């Protein structure tokens, strides 16, 4: 079992910055992917950014150049630095961890989510 605890959300004006953190605890495989997803009202949950245990990153096009994902493997913590925030970034942001095992085994764990609101 894995527990994910997010923090760092809040209300910010357009153009501002926020930093989200997600601490993972429990049974975490050495090979894993941690990521941030978001869900705005009336919309589907979507990938924001992800980072593998090896450090490979992936970003959604709308956040490229503005958001940076990083991780501290020793602390099993993932961060999302969000700069130049826009009202359309408003959403609940969820942390996700995927354990990767042999033979294509994958299992996902989700955090509770943290609200990010960007005012215009």
C-alpha cells in the first residue's frame, strides 16, 4: 500500500507562482513514475507532468516552459513548480505514483488532491 500526501495548493493571481509537493510512503518499487494530474470542473482528469525514478520527464503541452517537475528519491517526494500561472490552470491537482514491476506489472496510487485557483 502507498500513501500520497499533497501540499502547496492555494489561491494566486495570474502570473504568479506556486510549488506543489507530494510525499509518498509505503511500498514503493525502485522503478516507478510519479506525476501530477489535474481536473477542472466539468473536465476529465489530465496529465500535467510526470517524472520517472530515472529522472525522465514528460510535460503536457499547455504547461511546457512554465511548469517544472522534480523529485527527491531519498525522500520519495515529487515537486511541481508552477510559474506564470493562468486562470486556465485552475483545477484540483492530484499526485500519482505508479509502481513498475516485472512483466509489465503496473499499479497506480493517487493522492487526495490539492486545489489550485488562479484569479485573473
